[in-house]
């Protein structure tokens, strides 16, 4: 063990706020942070965000409605922002990167309209 990391883990900057909570509450915190990012312009404003928890995996699904917005905000940009937000509440091992609080995934899709995005979210989520 390293003296800096007594339990051999790096902790996200907001992990302490969610310590002891189940993954459903953590997913809610991630969704809340992503919604704030939308209002502050760090995420497309018209994207529909759906979050799902399955076992030890949290998945964010971003449904982009506007093709012009999708050209400005690429899938990689949206995925990177969602990953950054999720890392705030996660931990990973210093020597073992597989040692995490939860696994994270993000998918980005273009949909025709808001109704389609809501239906996809309700079916998948």
C-alpha cells in the first residue's frame, strides 16, 4: 500500500457525498449533475437523458433530437462529459483498475423527436 492511498483507491471528488448510498441514489446524483450541465451549456440543451441501473452498472442514454446540435456536440463529447460526471461518485483501485464502485456506460443516439426519446427511455429504462 501507498501512504497517500491507505486503502489503495482513488476516490472521486464527490464520493464522500454519496458514501453509503445505493447505486440508484448515485444514479440520481449523476442525472442531476448532467441536468445542471445542460443548463450551464456544458451539454446539449435539447438532449433527453435516461439513466438506468442494472446490477453494478450505471448506464446513461443520451437521445439527441436535433441533427444540427449533434454536429456541434459529437457523441464522443457527450460521452466524455457523462463519464467525467460519473467519475465524481466512483472509485478505482490504484493498482487494480477493475476495482470500482460501479461500472459505467454511455450511449448516444439521434432520435426524430421528443416523444420518440421519451418512449425509448421508458422502454429501455
